[in-house]
C-alpha cells in the first residue's frame, strides 16, 4: 500500500480520483470506477463523494 493517497496523473478519466484510490489500495482501477459508477447511478451520493475527493486529494507529484 502506498504511504499517501494521490490523484493519479497517468491513470485518469476525469480528475484521477479512481486511479489514485486504486493505486493506494493496489487494486484494479476498473473495479474502483465500477463501484463509483454504481454509487452514482443507484444513490447519487457517489458524485458528491467523487467531487469532495477530487478537491481534497492532492495530485500525484511529477516524477
């Protein structure tokens, strides 16, 4: 597991939140995106959580 969570610069569609969460937990980003999409479609809360995470999780440092 990574020491700190970052938004991904390379593995992203919108803000890199799902890619960053997947990197942090060392899981497939497709799974994280699927869960996020399901939360958005089923409850609507997923979008709010995604926006909040996009604001508060810093971008991955440039290498």
